[in-house]
C-alpha cells in the first residue's frame, strides 16, 4: 500500500512537472506571439507613416516640377516686367498651368508682395490697383525669394544672379498648407526666373508663382496610387481622438488645418491567429510546437527584413528607372573621394537634349518610356564598371572608377552619345530621337571634394550645351581653371528644353 502510494505520488510529480513544462512552454510561446504581434503592428505602422510622409513630399515636388517648366522661362520672366504682359499671363502661362497640369488655383506675387494676377482654372483676374495678397501666400512668396537670395549668395557660378539648375530650383521652392477658397489646400511656390538669360535684369526680381492644390478626393487618389492604403481620408480641423495613423497637417499660423487617417495594415493580428493553433498543439507535443514557433518567427523575421530591404532600396533608387538616385550617388562619391589621390575616378554629368518636346508633344507617359529606355542604354553601355544614377527629370550622372586615360573617357562618352541617339519607340507607331550633352570631370585633377567635382562637371556640361548640345566637354583641372581667362568661364547655360 505504501509503495502504491509512493508510486502514485511519483506519477503525480511526473505528470505535474510535465504539466508545468507544458504550461511554461505554452505561456512562453504565447508571450512571444504577443510580442511579435505588437512589434509587427508597430513596424508596419512606422513603415506606413514613413511612406506617407515621403508620398506627400514627392507630391509637392511633382507640383514644383510642373511649375518650373513654365516659371523658369525667359518669356515668362519678361512678361512680368513693366508693363505686365497680361495677354501672355492669361492665355499662355495660366492656361498651360490648368490645361497641362490641372493646377486650377494660381497666384502671381510681385516683389513688393502685392498680387499681380490670380486665377481659378483659366479664369484670370488682374487687380486694378495694388492689392495685398493673402498673408499666407505673401509669407510663402517672401520665403521663396529669401531662399533664392540665400542660394544665390552661396553659389560660385557666374550665372547665379538669374539661373539655377532645376534640381536646385526645386530646393528653393517652398510649400505650406492653408485654407484657400474655404478648402484646405497645399500651396507650392517657385521663383520666376529666366532660362537662357536673354532678358534685361532691371528692377527687383524674382516674382513668385504660387499654386494651390485643394486637399480633395482627387489629391487623395493621386497620393494613394503609390500607397494603396485602405480607407485613406482627410478630415478638417483637429482630431477628436488619438489614432495611430493620424497625420496632422499644420497651417502656416501653427494651427492644425486637418489630418489624414487610414486603416493601417495589422500583420501582428495575422501572426496571432496563426500562432494560436501552434500554442494548442504544444500542450500535446512540445517539440512540434517549438519547431512550428521557430518556423513562424523565422517567417516573420524574413517578412520584416524584406520590408526593410525594400524600404532601403526605394530610399536609394529612382522609382521610374530603377537606377540609383542622388543619395546613392552621394554615398558612392564619398567612398571614392576617400581613395584620393591614389585612386582617381571620373564623373560624367549628363543632360538629355530635346527631351522636353517629347513630354509636350506626346505626353508624360511617352516621356517616362524614353527615360526608362535611356536608363537601360546607360546601364548596357557601362555595365558593372560604373555607377549610373538618375538625379533629376532628364539629368543623369555617372561615377567611373575604371579607366586608363582621357582618350578612353572621351571614347566612352562618344559611344554613350551614339547609343542614346538611336531612335526610341514610344508606342503607337511613333518614335523619337534625343541627344545627350556630357560634361566630364576627373579626380583629383578637378578637385578633392564632392561639391567642387560636381561643379566642375556641371560647368563642362554647360560648355557642351553652349557649343550646340549633343557634345562632350572636359572640365579644366583646378590649377588651370584658377588662372584661366575670365571670359572663357563666362558660359551661359542652356535650358533643359
């Protein structure tokens, strides 16, 4: 009897320990599943917020790109000189902003802060006397002019008084949120400047072009084309309650204009639903549950790593062409500069010739096809021997670390020109031909830092475009450039047309 009782007690201890191990294992996996749920939701939410912020910035830049196509133009600049050419402003500038880019609300602000013209779609009004603009629009115009003046003071270019490359002009542009015509709107302002410089620079300049894009269903749909968020909406005013996806929009006066909200992805909930059956199984077979949990965690980790890899990729690559972007180029250039002066390299600053007429004649979809084809030809031309990047609308830059001589660089540039010059099929039985202007700077001969090297390559590019475009020019070494005749460096850059 005593032995039976002792054996019973042992069996109770064994089953008790087994039950305790099962409970501890199940509890541990339950806790891990809960953490994975929370972490998955947190990272998914952070990724959604980061992508949304990037989408808003990209949307603002796209508006600025559309504006600069008309604002950086000798004709527009001249039309705003006294007396103002109202016919051009109404029938060309404002009409094109509406017809080509659907920018329906337009303001043109003079250097004195007063309104020169305003338009709703293509209905233009000119004030009969000096009219003060809305304070927000006036402040945005002043900020844009201040940015232009600051950039002009920082530039070493002989053309800084009136010309900025499009990439720099986009940095000078300003944006703000405000209520326009009773609706929340995104305001984007760019300075109105010459492109060829065939104008008289008299009086104060620049005037500022401001466009307002209402935050409505059309804008939200445009934003969501790339985001594909569920139930993305905009609500006016401050939110009544906190929500994980509330993206506040602040007006220029510091008040909350409104907020975006969407139903964010909750991958953690999926993790939890999939883990529950495994936790139930562990009460029966601990080893099977442990293996299933490990596989689940591995899959979750793989998803998170893949998401991070994609985010990193899109942060360093151009979405249209797949080429590395400006950030990637800056990293590779810094790495190459670290190897100077022992390991030299070359920079090709490239600009497409006759590209803008493709967009104007056949539309932006055709322009995108051309850019993708050009990117492919760049990559096929250089292969793995160089880093080819797209840094702007029709601007490309190449970092070449493997070459033997300047003759070889010139030969490579000529081959690249020939490749780009081949006709490009844009569909519908249509094809276009474009050209390429190339400016080449070598390191360490043309400089030892990134700004100097890029500046030298840009100056060579300007000379190539000045010489008739579709040309190749080498930058002079800095020890020659410093003693060159001033007239030789007084180059007038060409438009990106």
